[in-house]
């Protein structure tokens, strides 16, 4: 099982495995297809930090949600 950790770039969101939380994937959903790409921990963390910065700059209502997920997953 996977859970969403962060929004990604170019329509590819970052997910982690629920049981280990150390395997990360870029997941892209197209019309009838789902693409998975395994990514390293540091890449997932970097992209998640970029998402947090973007949400903070834009004053997003979801900032606290993404911040909480970031802290639970990477800290």
C-alpha cells in the first residue's frame, strides 16, 4: 500500500510505502494507465521540500497538511 507524501512536478506525485516508509515512488496517473518510478530517499525529500516552499509562498490552505506529512515522513 502507498500513501501520498507530496505533490510532485510535471504531474508526478510522490508516494511512500505504508509499511516501511523508506521506499519512495513518483506516480503518474494518465487516462487508463498508472506509471511508477522508484526514487531515492534524498530525491523524495528534496522534491517534498520544494513543494512545501511553493505551498508557503502561495499561501496554500494545504500547507499545514503537507508540512505535517513532511515531518512524519522525513524528520
